[in-house]
C-alpha cells in the first residue's frame, strides 16, 4: 500500500516511525488512564496494532535497537531503585519470600507444563522459570500511597532480587544446554566467568564511579552519559561471561545504587529518560511480536494462554499466603505482597523471547505469555491499589511515636556560587514524602542602590532555582533587609516556621583585627547560634555527597537528652539512606542505647556500627580509621545546655587540621527556652548565657594580650 510522497507500509524511514511511536507514547497512557488501566498494557496493545500482525504500519525489527535498550534499562532501574539498606535490614524475611515465590511457581509450573501440557523437559523448565519471575509494575502505586516502608512491601522488593537472579541463571544453563555445551567444562567456565564478571561489576564499577564523580563534579550531562555507558558495558560483560545481558544491567544498577541518590538531579534524568523513551519503546516492540490471530486458529492456543495465566496468578498467591502465615503478617499485607509480585513483565519477556528465538517454545506459548503479561499486570495493579488503600488507612491509624510538624529547611546564602552542594544536602535531609519548598535567604543591609542589589542577587540565585527543579524540588528565594546576617536569619526562621538551617562553613582569615572583633562581639556563626534555636547544620563540602561511603557521627555525653535529639536522628538516617552510606556512631554506651532506640522508632534501615569513648577528646584517636570518602558529623551544643562540652569549641580547628580532605558538618540540635526546664537546665542559665559568652571572650582576649606583653 502506497502513502503520499512515496511512503509505503510497512514504514522503514525513521522519521515517520518516530512520529508514530512518539504519539503512541503520548496518547496511550492518557486514554487508558481514564479506564484505570496501567499504561504498560496500553503500550503493548499499541505495539500489537502497528506491528506486522496488526495493521502492519511499521516494519518488523525497525525499533529493535531501542527495544533492546529499553529492556536493559528496566533491569538497570530495578537494581538502581532498590533500597539496599531496607533489603539488608529485612534480608532474612526477604529470603523467605524470595524462596517461596521462586520455588513454588517453578515446581508447580514444571509439573503443569511437563505432565499436563506435554512440553519437553527444556521447554517445561523455561516456562516454569518464567512463572517464578515478577516485575514491580505496581510499586509506584505503593509509593504514592505512602506504604513503601511497610515491611510487606520491603520484603517483596527484596525477594525480587533473589527470584529474578535465580531465574536468569537457570536461563543461562538452558541456553548452554541447547547449544550442546552442558558439560563439566561448561560449568567450570560459567562459574569462573560469572564470578569474574560479578567482581568487575560489583567491585570495579563503584570504584570507577566514585573516582569519576569526584573528578567531574558539575557536568550533569557527562554524568548521565557515564551511567548509560556503564549499563551497556555491564550488559556486554555479562554476554562475554556467557549469561544474558539483562543480568549485567541489573548488577550495574546494584553497583551504582549507592552513588546515585534517589533525590539527585542525575536520578531524575535517568528515570525521565527511561520512562519517557526507552521503556515505552521496549513495550511497543514486545507488542509487535504478538499475533492474536493464533488464538483464533484453534483451542490449543486459548488453552495454553488460560492455563499459563491461571498458573502464574495462583502460584504467586500461594507464595504470598505461606509467607504471610510464617511471618505473621495481616491479610491486607498478604494482598499487597501478592499484588506487587504477581505482575510479569521485564524478566518474563526476556526469558520467553530468548526461548522463542532459540526454538525452545512455539508461537502459542509466546502469545500465551503476552496474554499472561496483560492479565497479571492488570490484576496486580488493581489488587495493589485496593489493598494498598486499606494498608495506608491502617498505617495512618497508628499513633506515631513522635508528633512531627512540617519540616522546612532554610539556606542562608553567603556565596551564590556555592549553593548547589547545600541544596543537594538539604534535599537529602528531607524525611517527608510530600514535596516541601526549600527556602534560600539573602540578608542585605539597608543602603544605597538596594533595589539594584536585590535584583542582581535574585538573578544570581536563578542557577539554584534551576538546580532545585532538576531534583523536582521547589526552591523559594527570600530577601530580608536587616542590620546583620544573624538578625535577618532569626527573623526569617520565625516568620517561615523553619525547622532546620543549613549554613555554609565560613573559613575567613584570622587577622589581628578579625581576632579582636570576633573575641568581643562573636563571629556571624556564633551570633546565629545565639539567636536561632532550631537545628543548625554548618557544612563544609570538599567532594560530591554521592561519593560518601561512611558517615562518622560524633556525639558528646548526654546528647540524647537534648530537645532536638529525635529530629536530627531522623535527618541523619535520611541522609545515610540517600547517600548510600553506612553510619558509624562514636559515643558513650548510654548514648548508644538511646540512638539505637530512636533508630528502631523511626524504622531506620541504615547500616549502623558503634565505637565507644567516654570523653569526646578521644575522638581524634579514630583519625587513622577515617578515609577521604568519609563524612564527619559532629553533634555539638550551645552553651548552657545539658550536652555542652567546652572541647567542641575547638573542634572546628581540629577538623580542619586532621581532616582537610573530608566533608564535615557541625550539627547543633534544636533547643527551646521553654523546654530547657525539662532537661534540668535552670532559667537563670538561659538569661546569663549571652552575657557570660562575652565575659568569656573578654577573658580570653585579656590572657592573649598579657602573653604578648610578656614576650
């Protein structure tokens, strides 16, 4: 059939092909959303319509390149988005569910295919392994309803690793057997090559990635290309090792997991590119393989499709039921597990396509599998939505351990060119699921040409606003006219109901004049701490936050009795989770117990270890154990508070001296005058603290002057 200007069907020209596919990607989800049908189904149906088994609009194989890239991208995102800390925390429960959701579909599926459908051994093993896989198609629904941290959801995600990895290894054995290579040499070669390949990806990729992100800090486009190249390199290494490329893409996601925070601009770009282009191309290419006419040629195709679908649904339900009984979950949690694990897509398609291309299965099984995918994705989405709503209601009905007000973060701008790191840090601190704006404050003194300076400042902050948009974070700029920086910040904190203040480290030259001024009146930072009682983070960043491997948390005695203890612990846990870094807490034994208890209250999944010391001065003994990729967070306190220690006043200088190459943060917990009585601090201490500060400063200056005259 001939189209205008010489175009013929099926199309081979990339321009009209891209036009058709892009409009399908645009319109299919919009139309099916009104029917409450997952977009994945709409894209597969559209592929069926435009393929050579439908209206034959696009030539067969014309979008295979993008389709293959989309398949690798799905597996990469599965590894990248996995919460490794949650998986480690619930690893034994995940192993239980992973075992049952793998062995039950595999075992019952093999019996069905071999004895009832009369497939040969290899075809039975291949199809039954397909039953064992699942894709977390409905996970975004769970995330949007706020149940992503529920134990049932986390162990389902963890079980995905186990079952999909096991299935893909079985696939490698099947392909080796079909090629006639299943002998002792094959097992030795597969074992050795897979071990080398896994070590290169899981050990080498993080080292290369950390080095790359440190050397190239600000080029976001180069970061994306680097990650994309690592995905395909992992797939190539997997094929060289004798296994499928999707295993390499999956392991590449696991390897780069801790280097790409979920709230970072890079993660936003990766998800956007995959969801907008590569994955839809893949789903459309899958639909183009389906020939529904086969279902009309006889009862065999219908029987196979119905049998496969029934087996896929029933075995996943049985696995969820047994896990529920063993782990004593509720029926609602069981339904959520079933809804999440019953959808078959990425790995299922990979297994069946490889089997079809190798002539292990015929087109009846291929088309039956596509029907299975359509049905299971629909059923999984509906069940997850319904059970998820009930679980969200149950979670909302629980009385929280700590009642939290809305969290608001303020960043006082000192140098507009250094706001990106502070902004990234603030985004990582966010422990709330709702998107709240981050406020960037500029304080100016009332002087001539103030309007021009305000306009110039707003223009300079446009870069920060754009950077926030890349992380899907709203940045709201504020300008205050006041006598000095400390007063302006204090007023803004009260007016905007700020909970946290993130300040850039000020490291100015210590001249004689500066020493005299700071001794008499205090530095800007000291004045801020004296006037702002909310949580304050004073940050010094030398390398990108995503390359952090460990957070060294230094606590003074009695830190657990401060009013803001609960709040900053949540913040540090969120930071650890986003940065993919473990936490080492250096504190007294009593403080360790309080921190561990708070970690349990917040259901924290961070990997935490402890080092004991009785006095905070002993912290420097640990200097040899701290590496350049470690971040140091020293929790200090304001004078007159229960955990105040005079040694912490000299800590900034010691940090600069001993940890010049490290990122470090001074954290001052929230403290309220009305609440000091609860911690045992007397009201008179609060009144005298500012005066006493100045007396101490004058005494220090006096002693320094005496020393000079003696010399």
